[in-house]
């Protein structure tokens, strides 16, 4: 009996401090509720109802304050790597709920369904840009700006996740800080605070510059449709590579000059923000030339633009400057997972759709607001394949994988391989569920349309093809498909690992 008792042992304890997680989430929620000050000001300016935003702020801040006080005894407990997975996963779910509340209050018939409202909120929080809105004129000016603003807030949070939090959890594309953050704990200490402050300043500055440039087109008479309101709204969607628009026909509603400016800033937003800070703010332009990921990112953009241009010319879809602008804009928009459109590319030939579909799996740079696989992972996988081929011929040769001259740890390479396998697996599973639900619900989606919906949701890319194309909507999809999209957006934005690890028994037990 003694031996049996020894074998059974004491009951297992939780390996994470749930109360510390709750306290941190509560603190963040408490402050998140304060951002409704901006939409309240917009609502007052346009004489729109103010109460939806006041209630949203009160509900969010009250929830955060209550959770913070309920877990006050854990206020000074350190939040380690295990807790970090739960914090980032829970915060994104909560932020999406926060973004969805005004839709439930005044969103009208197209957004008053909880699943539709939450999908719109998750799409904003993850900067995906997938929307169920079909009648943009039905949205008030303040609610329309809320869609844009919550995307911008999502982009700010994603930058910090990408360069400060996810690398600490060993799931980020790479660490681009001055030096690797030491220690196993995410204490949100001085280094992370300083990094966050610098990148937020850069993010805000670029948003202001873009707003002024776009508004100037209207002030100078080059684009009467580009009012200050539209300029701010689309700057809010461009910098986080989000893709929401206030117009049913997206960026096609604006002048060619506006389209070129937005394309340039989408390209910038797809770059690593720490690299941007070093190159622009610290005036070290050489870092752009030396960075291997940036060189491959630009190569992707150039090759994709040329490929689309040849197709547009070949099929007679566009010609001259319009063809060049359309090809460049759509290549940048899809690669950076922004999702803006200057034309309804869902009507393009199949070969053009396949080109755009392939670009959905590219992504921008690590440390940017983009989604999908990210260029650095493609770069490192390519180097691993080249090494395997070389070692097949010369097995005795030792060839470490290097990125920008620094050796990459083999554990990192294994993590990249695991991420890509999980990414493809979730994409296929999501497409399967959406295909089955669409068949049951009699939603007209082709096989390519279904694959594109899943890839777009998981890659945080926005529109798909067919009825879910850039001038369409995800409203016709069934509730099962919409819930699947919500889960895919959540998974993709957090780079899958922090969510999947929560499902393992080892995570919860010592």
C-alpha cells in the first residue's frame, strides 16, 4: 500500500499563476476602456449618439477594475513565460470584445448579431480587415471611424507583441532589438517600456505624416473625395496594415495620387519597425541595405508587381500608368496583408487569382504589423533547404545557418518548421470547415474561394475571392464559417504557438 501511495503521489498543482494573469489582464482592460475618448469626440463633432462609446468604455474599464481588485493580492507577482501565453491570448479576445460592443448597440441589422459584431471586432483587433458590412452608408460617421480607430489600436499592440512579447515566448519571427532581452520573465520592465514608447512614437508619427499627405490632396484640389475625415480614417487602416475602408469600393474611391501614397505607406508598414526606427530616426540608412529580410521582402514586392503587371497587360484588364499602379498596389496590399483594393480583383482571370493567393502566404517583415508566415521564415527555410542539399553532396561539411551574419540557433529553426506545419494544418482545417458549412448553408463559394477565405483569415489578410472579394462581404457566410474565421484570425495574429500551447496538459501542470 505504501508503495502504491508513493506511486500515486500528491495531487498535481497548476504550473501557472492564474491570479497574476487575471491581475495583469484587468489592469490592461482598465486602461483600454479610456480610449473611447476619441470616438466620443468624433460623435460630438458629427452630432452622433455618444452613449454607445460611453457605455463601452464604462463596461470595459469596470470589468478591468473589478478583475484587478479581485486579484489584488497577485499585483506584485512576476508574470513568467507560461503566464505570458495566457495573457496575450486572453487580451486579444478581450480587445475584440471591446471593439465589438458599439456594433451591438448601434450597428443596425448588419452588425447587431453577436457573431457578426465579434467578427468585426476581432478583424479590427487583429488588423485583418475582413468585414460583414454591406451598406457603408448605414454606419454613422463616428461608428465608421470606430472601425478604423480600433484597427489602428490593434496595430499598436501588435508591434509590441512582435518585437517585445512574442520573442520572449520564443515564438516571434526574430528579435531585432539592440540586445536580446535577458531572463525568463516578462516583467514589462524598463527595456520593454522604452522599446514600446519609441515604436509607438514612430507609429504615431508615420500615421500623422500619412494623414497630412492624404488630406493635402483634398486641400490642393487633386482629390475632392479625400477629406480630412477620409484621410485620417485611411491612415488609421494603412499603418496597421488593416484594410478597413469607409467606402464600399475601398481605395478605388480615391485618386491615383492617393493610391500611390497609400501603397508607399503600406510598404513601410510591412517593414520591421525597429529597423525603421534605426534607419529613419537614428539616421542609419545602411541598415536597410544590410538587412537580408528587407532585401527579400522588396524582392517579393518587385517580382509580384511585375507578374501582375504582365497579366494585366496580357488580358487587357488595364494599360499604361493604371496597369502599373494597379499591379504595384495589389501586390503590396496582399503581401503586407492589408487588404485594400483599387479594383475588384475577384473578377480577374484564374491565373491572376492564383498569383494573389500565393502572395497571401508571404507576409511582411517580422516586427511589423503584417500577418501571414513572414518573410524571415521563408528566408530561413530557404537557407535550411540549401544547407540540406549541400550536405547531401558533402555530409562532412558543417554549415551553420546565418541571418545578417549571426548564427541562428537550431532550436529556432525547429520552431520555424513547427510553425509552418501548424500554419498549413490550421489553414487546411479551416478551409475544410468553411467548405462543409458553405455547402450546407448553400453559400456560393468555389474551392479556390474557400481556400482563400481560410488563408486570408489565418494570415490576417482581409478580403478573399468571389462573394468575399474586395468589393464583397463575409456577411453571406454561415455562423459556423464566421466562428471559424474568428478562431483563425485569433490564431494567426498570435502566431499560433501561444494559443496551441494552452491546449496541452503540460502547460497547466507542473
